[in-house]
């Protein structure tokens, strides 16, 4: 399972942060990604934004993909190391 936790903070001059995660975040190995941008420049992506992006329909002309839903599920399973459904 992938869990996304979004925290917003100010970075101090020392550039040191202490992060306390919510109690529902499981203990164990994790990958942490820190995105830094000027204040206010991070915006939420809407479904409309996704529909108009270059990613929507990027595989539509692939002759080697017969069932795109099955193909996407298999990719997710492999990425998450879970058995395919």
C-alpha cells in the first residue's frame, strides 16, 4: 500500500527539519520525497488538468497492449511487488 502524507512547512535558515508523522503511518522502511517550491507555486492538479496533459492517452496507439486496464494493473502489481489480480 502506498500512503501519501502532505506536510507544509517553512524551511529555517539551518535547513534542518524535524518531521513527526501521523500515527496511522506504519513503522518500517519508507521513501521520503521533499518538494521545494516558492510559496504559493504548488497547485493541486485537477482531473481536467490530467485530461489535457500529454500523459492522458499516451498509450492509445500501442498495438502491443490489447487490454489497457489489465496492462495498467499488471504494471502497478509489479511496481508494488504484489501478485496481479
